[in-house]
């Protein structure tokens, strides 16, 4: 459903803009200028490559895929994350700290982590879980210091994740300028035919000005909303970290495990947040299976 809504949004933008142009008897042949598209989009790609390190360029493709095709997170994903945390907390309380160390020091070999393979594949989330439990198990650390350490790491990760939507926002900001550049170049070429007939000059000027149109349309109609989609996917990453952090801090209060994990659940947005009863039923099934 979400993919259909995104597709509808993009189609709506281009259909309404181009449809309105057509209704006013506009000529699409004037708008379709392959040379200006080459100038504008080519310059935008060059701008993207220059202004971002290879690491960001590589992972930007992953986030675009996740934003447009298949998100890494859903309501069931967060439930699965809560189940993993529940198992880890229960292990500490029933079998002690030493048994937990076997899992957080080498999650690839952990029987608990292997039951949640998508978390193992998400290195940022997996590392945050292991590092957070490692800090939590240091009995000498005060609750306030624990909160500060977890929050500092979350802020660093958030800054890292923000680089992906920022890269797209930068392109969106630059495209109108590249459109003006293409338009100015077109006007220069049109002035070279100033001695021609008025119709030829008019078409040349119209073709030149289409560069400004293309730059603005792709900026606000494509790259800006695309950047917002990537930002939303980054927010889902941060919510997962918030679930971990909230649960770790609640563990310090010595409340029952289900309430520990429930503290993390409260960091989720409404459409992603399972109810307490959904979460509790999952934990009870796990307890019976064990």
C-alpha cells in the first residue's frame, strides 16, 4: 500500500504539471530537450559525486531501495526486535551475566541472534545492541552516565544517517541553478540566430527556458520528496535504536522483563507501534516454546 501511495504521488506531480501545460496548448516538443536534460542531470550527478564520500554514495543506493521498494522496518520488525531484547534480558536474569557475554561478544555465533537474521545483517543495529548491553553490564556505571553514553552514540549514528537525505536535498537545491545555467546557454545559442525569422527565434528561446522548468520540476517534484522518503527511512533506523536504549535504561529499575521491553516500545511512531497486548502475547508464546 505504501509503495502504491508513493507511486501515485510522483505520478500526480508530473501528470498535473504536464497536464496543465497540455491544457494550455503547450507543445511537449518544446519541453523535451535532451541536450538540456544532459546538462542539468549530468551536472547534478557530478555534484553528487563531488560533494559526498564513496561510503555515502554506496549506501545512498541502499537507502533509495529501502525507501522506494522495500523498507527494512515494519511493525513486525519492531516486534521481532523486542522479542530479541526480551530473550537477552531473560537470559541475564535466569542464567547470569556470563552467559550473556557469549552472545554479545560474538553475535554471529549466538543462538539467540541467529533466530533474528535481519538484525544480524543490520550492522549498525546489531553493534548498538551489543555495545549497549556491554555498557549496561558494567555494574559500576551510574544510571545517568549510562543514559549519556547511549544517547551520545545515538546522536553520532543519527548524524551519520542524515548524510543520505542531505545528499539528495543538496541536489534538489542545486537543480534550479543548473536549470538556469542550461537556460542561459540556450539563450546564448538563440541569440546566435537573431537574424532568423521570429518563429524560429521564439522556439529557440522557449526551448532555452525549458531548462529552468526542468530544473525546478525535478528539484521540487522528484529529488526533494525523494530526500524526505530517505529521511523517513533513517527515522525508522533511529526508532530501532530508541527501542534498545529505552529498554536498557528501564532494566536499571529492576522491573519485570516485559515492562523493560515495553519502555523501549514507547519510542515507536504510532503506525509502527505494536500494542502492549500484542507484545505480551508474543513473549508468552516464546516462554511456552522455551
